[in-house]
C-alpha cells in the first residue's frame, strides 16, 4: 500500500464505496423509492430517514442509492461504447497512416473533428429530441461523444509505437497491420486508455446528470441524481437537504474517479515515475 499514490487510494475508496452502494441497491434499499407518503414529506435528516424525505415523502437515501446505480450503469455502458468503437478506429487510422494510407487516416480524423464540433450535451439533446428522452438514448448520445475521444487517444499513442524497432521486426516477419495493431500496439497503449477511461467515466456521470436535470435522461419513476437536483431547486431555501445529498454524491463520484485516474497515471506512466524520482533526489 505504501507504494500506491495517495490520490489512487483516496479515489479508489470513493469509487469502490459508490460501486458497492449501487450493487446493494439491486437487492435492498431502506424504503421503496416509489412509495409516496404525503404525511411524512419534508422530513429532516434523522434516524428514520438518514437524508430526509422530499415533497412526496419519498426517502432521499433510497433514491440516492438507486440514482447512483443508474448513473454508474449509464456511464459504464456509454464509455464502453466509446472504447469498443473508438479504439479500433484509432488503430486503423494509425496503421493506415504508417503504411501509406493517409487518405483513410484523414477521413477518420476529420469525422472525429466533426463529432467534436458539437458539445456532448448539445449532441445528446439533439439525439433525445429526435428519438425521445430516456436512459437508452442518453447512453447512445454520451457513447457517440466518447468514440472520437478514444479514437484520437488511440491513434496518438499508436503512432508513437509504430516507429519502434520491434514493430519493424514484426513487419519483416510477415505480420499484417491488423495483427501488429492488436498483438503489439494495443498492449503498449493500454495504460493510457485505462487512464482515459476513468476520466471519461467521470465526464459521463456529469453528462448523465445534466441530461436528467433537463428532463432528457433517466425518466420517472426511476430515480436520477440530476432530476433530484432539478426538483430541489425550487425548495432549496426551506429543504436544502434535497439538493445537498444528490449534488454531493455527484461531486464525490467525479472526484473519486478523477483522483483514481491521476493515481493510475502516476503508476502506469514510466516517464512520470522517472521525473518524480529525479525531483525527489534533486
């Protein structure tokens, strides 16, 4: 443990905690998240309701548990879509560039630039406006935004590996571009992809909360952290806990993922290790 960066330890604890809470919500919550109890509305946080109740008397803690699960599920699938489609595109673009197929590389990268021209939230609004609001369309929208991120990251890392001597040896041995990409290139850039995935995961959580906040993400009766913030904004002066708890969970999840990403970068980047070691000895 003493060799692990502090940022990774703190981020890992936060991320693991919310992951366990999300898993627990599948089998248990203190109260039914759809149960309405008007007589118990706006109850302050206490022993009966750890985070209080909302304007319908629903238990905030139970809703936060399920909302955390929904946020993690949407973000995990969306980032998975970005990696599954973006990494092969980046490998294809880099392989084409290094083997005389610059036209393919240009087409793929200009397509990425076109997607980047639209902010992720705007793109998500466009998609959900056409196909309707819902978690599935939110996943598609966030996933589409992640594709060029991973494609460009993969291409940049792969281009630096293609110039290595062992890649030349593999080509002399008769290996094709695809085989070289998956046997030699991908394993050597996996570290930067893992770090980028943690960063994109945190961005996806914010995107999901933003979509739900404007009513385009997870739909009722499924709880959503973003929609809970939207509902709390008109009651924040006399029931501030309605905003504090879901907002705090979003901040803590994003902070945990960013800290874990920084820690992973410190552990997996050999150049950064050497730089820090030289700073310590100096």
